[in-house]
């Protein structure tokens, strides 16, 4: 039986596939509070013509609206790829309790791969991080997407 992290990461993968079907890079995110799904998000950069419309940001905006607060202190964010610097900064500002991600991003990951924006020692908030949840599935989805774009 899958654990809670795998269940919610599978939901993030569903969001990623929906983004891909809409012509976006397949990144999906979900936000959970006290074990309940609060919000979902998927990349919407092209559809919204918005460079900030990453799945994480879309999900955080929806979660803030759903719970009535810009602080998401009791929330966990599940996302298929390691967040970039913009998203890592937003995670800090939102005061997310926990980040769970699937695939590492060696080129732009701002948790541990390319830089360490999240949990930087000079920042005033710490977010618990769990990496590599369904990592191979997440990596495969992204890898296949980019390979298909190169053909």
C-alpha cells in the first residue's frame, strides 16, 4: 500500500499530465493541510502568459484563497520537480511546513541541486524537505516530454 507521500505525489503527477495535455511543461503540484487536499496547481505559463505561473505558485495561490490566509504554515507542498529559485522563495514567504518533491533539477533546482535558496541560513523560516518521492516516475515524465520536443 502506498504511503501518504506517494498518494499525494501521484496526484501531483496527474496535474503534471493535465498540464502536458494543455501544451505546458508537465509540472504539477498539490497542497495538503492536516492530511486533506487543499489546492492543486499545474504549470500555466503559456496559457496565462505569465512567467510566474509555475505549478507551485498556482497551487499556493489557490491554497491561500481556500484557507483564507497567505501564510500556509500547516501545509505541505507536493511537486514533481525540485522548485526553482522563484518558487523556493515563495515557499519561504508562505511559511510552508513541508516540501515533498520527486525529481531533482540539476539546472535550476533551488533546494539542493543548482543552489540552496530554500532553507538558506540567512532566511527566517525553515521548511522540512523530503526528496525523491516517486522520483523515477517524475523524472521519466519530464524526460519523455523534453525528448519529444527535440524530435
